[in-house]
């Protein structure tokens, strides 16, 4: 059962180990049985979601020593100790030290099962609280992926679904759309987050250098190679390797990269030594590698090897309702950086945000926000006129979302941000109005006349 609570069971008596395993499995637990504590510890990770049940009297590492090591790994991981030689002082000290429960042999099966169930529930609550804390921290990190449009919600949902799967990922998107941000989040949200996140822009390095950067080299491998160098691939072992603009990788390097992906090993220049690597590869391209016309010299077999999961980042012009949210974030960030106040947004600036196509995507918007804060960018109405988008190619729910946001903005604009008049014009309850403002990322105060703002 994939959803069954996980139990690590340790006992050097193989008959008892088998019998206790059967008892716990019949009670609905997923049991991993070990005859030594060392075996269990080698398979234990800090994010282990289950419970440890161990005998005390064992060779090499006994149950109390096991508990001490587990406590250093995760103080909140429940450990239940079983012994046929226990006495009251030992039990009292074990409980005082943090052992979840202490059971003496012989014991009834129900006694063990009930203790394990309580421990599993405690562990579940601990893991849920940790997940909530991480979610709060990640929410602050998510800001570059800000957006409440359906496209961005789908993107975030997809990233969370695949982040911890260790599958290689191909990220596609236009220049400045946030491909490295996506790769970084895949790393942060994975079990590899404690390892290195190593990024390399394949288009920024000449062909004579990229091979050494990726694979490393030994002294004397080529002219000028005086010292040993660990390549980016080996440096990323245990973590994530991000290859940006992979469509620019030289054909000769592509052949070597294909072997790395298939064999998970690397051979530095100047040596025949093969070194295993444990890494996830996230590659990014600004062209459609699945289209032979755009792929150019990029190897078809390498494309299919990378194309296990493909994530497409929508350009800003396809999620215009997210632009004000992103602009507000970038403007606040720029104001802190430059030690300035965020200027009041004019109607022309708001019009520019919503009507401009943003060919440079998030990067262009970020730079625009910096110039806005510095006072060197104030769009005028003559530069662009607001246009209505139909986006017939979008799914109907997306079109309806965009239309609703447009109607709300127009009503706020006509009523100069006045809530009472806007609600009356829209004919919706006040709570519904505020819910829709939040969902569409609309800031009511942006529509007030400049003189009415604090």
C-alpha cells in the first residue's frame, strides 16, 4: 500500500523480526525490516515520514545508541524500543530522554500496534507542520513566479508535482520569462535542496571552454591546464545541474552530454577515470527543440532524452492580468535597493503596463520598474493606446477570467476607485468584489485620483 504509514523495524532475532513484521503489516503499516541498526541508519533520511521500532539488545549498535543517532538526525522522529531485559530505571530514563514508548517482551500484538498508531499520528502532525512552515517560506521565494492567472496556477502546481521526482526536465520559454527561476524552484522543492544548484549558460561560453567547464580536467590535459578542475557536472552531483540555452551547446559536447544523461557518469579531460554522478538535469531552451526547423544542429536523440517532462513558461502577453502584481513586487524591491519611495502610479503608467506586449517578459518588466522608481521612466498616453485582447486561442475559462478582470478594471476606472459606486455598477456583493480583486491581482487604490492617495 503506497499510502500506508512507513515503519522501520529492527531486531537481530530473525524469527521475531519476521513475526513482528507480519503483525504490523496486517495492521496496515508498510514495514521495512532490518536485522541491524546500522542497516536501518544507512537507509534513514531526515524527511523519513514514519516511525522506528527497535529491539534494545543488539550487537554493535544497540537500541539506545540507535535512538541517540536518530535524535541527532531528527529530534521529532518517534522511536519505540522493545526489550526482554528492560527494567523500570531503564524505561524511565529512555522516556525522559525522548523515546516515544518502551515495551517489554512478551507483549500483546495490540499493545505494539496501538503504540505505533499513536506514534504515526504524532509524526504525521510534525510533518504537516513542517510542510506548512516550508510553504510559508516558499511563498516568499515564489514572488518571481507571482501570478493568479490560471496559467500561473497550473505552472506552480506542475512544479510541485514533479519537484521531488528526480526526473530530468526541459523548460521552454521566451527570453526573460523566468526559466532559471523555475529551475531553481525545482531544486529548492526537491530532496536535493541540500546539494548544489549549478547553473551554466551554454550560449555564453566558446566551444573551446565549455567542455572543460562541464566535464573538468586534469593538470596537463591541454595547454594552460596547470591545475585540476572539477567540472560543473561533477560539482552538481547530489544536487541539480541547470543548463540554460542548451540549444547553443556545440554538437561535439552534445554527444558527451548524452552519455552523461544515459550513464550518469563523467570522464574529465586528460584522464580515463570514469566518475559516477548523482544529479538531476534541468535544461532550458528559448526555441522549440521539438520543431526540426528551430532545432538546427541540436541532436534529436539528446532532445528526446531531455524531454521526459517539458514545462512551458507563458510569456507576459499571455497573462497580462499578472503584470500589475509583478510590477508592484519589482517596484517595491527596487525602492528598497535604491532607498527611494515607490512613486504614485499614473493612469498612463497603468495603461502602459496593461497594453505593452513585454517582449522581454519578466526581465523587461523588472527593469521598467527600476526605471520607474528612479523617476526616469514615465510613459505618456501618446506612446501606446490601450487595446482589448480577445486571445481566441486561449481556453474558454482563461478568456472568461480575463474578460471579468477587464470589466472590473473598467468599472474601477470609471468610478475612480470608489468601492461603493463600483460595487453598485457591477451589481455584486461587497465580499464577492474583494474576492475578485484578490483573485485577479487588482489593487483598488491604483484607480484613485492622485490627490486622494496618501
